[in-house]
C-alpha cells in the first residue's frame, strides 16, 4: 500500500488515455516522471502540467530505456511508484494480406520486454528498508481470455500477468509491492472507432489509483471483474464471449 502524496512516480505512456488521466490525478501532490514516444504530446503535457518531468523515449529500444533511466537517476534519489502503463495494440489478423510482420516484435517489446527492462533498471531505486514502494503493471481482461483480433497483444498481456505474479514472489521479502490492474474496454486513442459500452479513461485511472492506495494485488476493474468470475464458473462460455469481442 502506498499513500499517493509526496511521492516520486515514474509512469510510461502518460500523454494520452489512461496514463494521461493518472498524471492529471497525481500531479498536484507528487513529482512525476513521464516517459512517452511522441515529443509533441510530451511538450503539450508539460505545458499543461509544468512540474512534470518529461522524457522522450521509444520503449521498443533498449538504449532509449537506458537513457531514460539515466535521467531518472539524475532527478530522483528514490522511486516510490513505477506505473508500467504504455502499450500498443495492433488489430490486423495474421491472415490479412497486409499483415505487417515487423509489428510482431515491436508489440512484444513495447508491451512486455520494456516492462521487464524498466523494472529491472529501477529496482535499486524502489528497494529500501524505511519506506513502502510499489510497481503497478497495467493489464487487460484480454490476459484472461483472448479475442480473435490482436493475438500478439493478448499474448503480451497474458505474459505480463505471469511476470507480475512471479516478480511478486521475488520481491515478497522487500518493501516493493507488485500490483496489476486488469482493465476492461476503456475509451482511449487505443480503442478509437471500435467497441461500445467503454469505461471512461478518467474512471479507469481512478480505479487504478484506488487499487494502489488500498493495496489490491490483482485488481479486476469493471467488466474485467465479471470476466474473471465467468472464467472461474464457466470457462468455455467466457472464452466464447471474448473470442468475438
Ligand atoms: N483502452 C483500453 O480499452 C484498454 C483495455 C485494457 C488494457 N489497457 C491498457 O491500458 C494501458 C494504457 O492504454 P490506453 O488505452 O490509455 O492507450 P493510449 O491512449 O494509446 O496510450 C498509450 C500510451 O503509451 C505510449 N506509448 C505507446 N508506445 C510507446 C513507445 N514505443 N514508447 C513510449 N511510449 C509509448 C503513448 O505515447 P506516445 O504515443 O507519445 O508514444 C501513450 O502515452 C495499456 O497498457 C493498455 O494495454 C487499455
């Protein structure tokens, strides 16, 4: 459990969607370090929140992550909260004639490998004897049951679930709590033009942060909570519904 006041917080993908709403909620009472790929959106974020520290880095590149970590080191003596939020989702199917093979590696690297890398690099700044700190991985209901489109995205989120749980075991004897938030469909640029009945990004961010404040390890939000229940009771039905979602 981490009280979200006076903290040094690193968040990836804080320029749009859920991440942006998290920044909006945390900026006033904390010091934020935001990593994202698009310079213009980062500049706009800094104009809106002048106290935020921004870092342009493509999380698909290991060298860019190292540079970002260097900047974090020069700004923060300690990190209290790492929010691994950035991700991309490619919807074309493998059977589509224009399926882009290069997207496979990029999607896996941004959504999964970069989370592992950044976590490993920042652990020395999270681990301490005299305070509580936490890592939050932003996950998806699709980690529990995949849909037909976005096969690679679903697989990266399932990998993120397993990674989160195993890392939690590794850090059990330390001050670092390891959380994950399973999001339902949320109205953000990632889901623009598709889906219905979406949760707003502001509501999703509120749930995410309430989960951290309450110390909920695996936080199933909105319809992701129903999905989890359905998978426990009737896994075949849950998979059938999600297949066509
Ligand atoms: N929206 C949903 O329905 C939904 C559902 C379940 C889970 N989630 C999860 O929620 C999280 C946030 O998603 P969202 O919907 O808010 O997405 P979003 O609005 O598309 O935002 C994604 C953020 O990630 C950053 N980003 C993407 N690729 C990057 C890269 N290579 N390097 C650095 N930053 C990068 C983007 O910044 P730049 O464009 O500037 O790089 C942006 O700030 C993700 O982990 C997503 O998987 C979303």
